[in-house]
C-alpha cells in the first residue's frame, strides 16, 4: 500500500555529464536491456517527495550525486499529485537507460505504467521509502545506496510479468506488478483516503480504516472464473497476485513467481469476522495454505464479479468496483536486480 502523492513541489533537478548511450528500447539490439551487463550512463529519477515522511527526497538527492560521481547523466523529477509519476515516466522513458523509482509501491506502479504506456521496456531500479515496500522485498532490493548504485550501473535487467486490469467501459487498462484485491482489503485501502496527510502515511495509519471496515463491510460474495472455469461462487475476499508477498513480508500466494506467465489467485470463502481473523492469523504465521476456507488457483485470465458493489484495490490504490477481468502480460517490464 502506498503513500499519497500530495505535494505541489516543482519537478526537476539535473546533474552532470552527458555521455552517449543507447536508448532502452526493446527493439534495439544495442540497448542496455538487451545487454544488461553494459554500464548504464543515463538515469532518470522519479521521486514521491512525501514518501517515507519526506525521507524519499533526501534519499533521491543522495542517489543523484552518487550516480553523477560515477559519470552518469542524471535527471530528478518530483511527483506533484496522483498519476503524475505515470505521466513523467511515459515522457522520459525513451530518453534514458534506466528509470529510478524512489517512493513506495504506489509510486512504482505509476512509473511502471508510464513506461509501458510509452511502449518501452526501460529498466526500473526500485529505491524503496514507502510503508510496505513489497516489490523491493520480493526482488531483494532492500539495500543501502552504495549497493543500489552498483546495481544501477551493472545489475541485470530481469524481465517480469505484469497483471493487466480491464474494466468494462474504461478508456485504458491499469497494470499491477504486485496484486489486485477485491473485498475487505480494498475497503481498508478506500478508507485510507480519510487519514492521508501531507506527510504521507505510516503503518499506524491503517488502524482506523481497518476498524471501520470490520464494523461496516458486509462481505458480498464474489464469483471467480479462472481461464473460463468457475473456481469460486462465494468468495468474500479475492486477491489476484503476480508476486507472492502482500502488505509487507506476508506471503499470500506462496507459489507465485513474477516470471512464470501466470497469475496466482487466493480466495477466502467463509463469511464472518472469525473467518477473517483466521485468514489474517494464517497470513501472519505463514500457514495460509492450511487455513480452512482458503483456496488457491493459477491461470492466465481471471474474471471476478458480484451482484452487490465490491471495492477493488490495485497495487495498494483504490480502483473502483467489480466486475473486472485480469490478464497476465508475460515478461512485459524489466527490473534491475543484483547479479
């Protein structure tokens, strides 16, 4: 779950050097994507300035100067509102060898969507400063700046799958790298809007919306279809995952791999608060696969619908209501990782 992009800070800062380097276009055999061991000489940093209670801005500037000292031409842009990161990434992805996302998982989602909007696969480096930092944890990128600089220069570009969300009548799909959830967790995410501040959110920010969701959410049942076959007709919580982790270091779909060409689905079918507490306990203890009422599926196309309004979250951001269709886009995005 993400921090708000709520500051009206000016985009921009730039630094040093301008060596020539191939643009990261998947169609170019000379690009840094196709030759992931080559030294990257251009970096575009996109930072959510309120992430981590403003720690993101400090970390972004330290990274800028470290990269500049290594001979990299660096630009830095700050997001100024929701979806700003997506627009920034779409504009600059074709003019750099890597895009560095400094913020939480919500900021990263925007950066990824922007790069894919531009039809490119420019590698992304994750510099985590958010509340959960699930992607960084999944990819082993919870590292200090010197290690991240080394990955920026010499790390491998790992192609990963992306989940794509289709909503009837929507002008364009939304993509996720982590997961999408329908039901109780999305109700909690929707409630975060009332507790967000200009300083962002912390783990304690989730307490009020969790309590309100426990008191008010009615658990409408959902129908879940996987690759054309009905998997569940009474799920009260559904998570469609591309990675195994969820909400921090909790493994909600232990078998999920972000490069296997499939989506993993976790469904809770038992109604009531006791069932939800058992689900949370199993998630926290790593025993979810043995928790009564919990089922797991894998597939390439997932459809979720309900007869009553059910909220949806995508990578920790509220994203409307059901019905929705989810599809996997194999190896669509590149992330820089240690060798």
